[in-house]
C-alpha cells in the first residue's frame, strides 16, 4: 500500500495522524525486514520513521519563490 500524503492546509493533528499511519505501514513492509536483517532493528526503525514522515510532508510542498 502506498504511503499517504498530508493534504495541504491540514491541521497539525491530521498531519501527525498521517505520519503515524505511514510509520506503521513501513514497519509491515519488505523494505523494513530487509534493512533490519542487514543493519539491525534500530537502524530499520529510524529508516521507517524517516520514510513515513517524508512521505507525509511531500504533499505539503510549496512552490519555489521567484526572484
């Protein structure tokens, strides 16, 4: 299942809920198991958090300012 993005203009609580759901989703996937076998549980956990929060933030990107 693909990771979710936070909608633009979402409240902090909604963003936290989406990020948490993404982290839970990452812990169930094959990538987590592969990293866990290769590098250990702590590093795999950090990877899951980073990927989950990054995906949640990607929907909130704003355009670059013009100079």
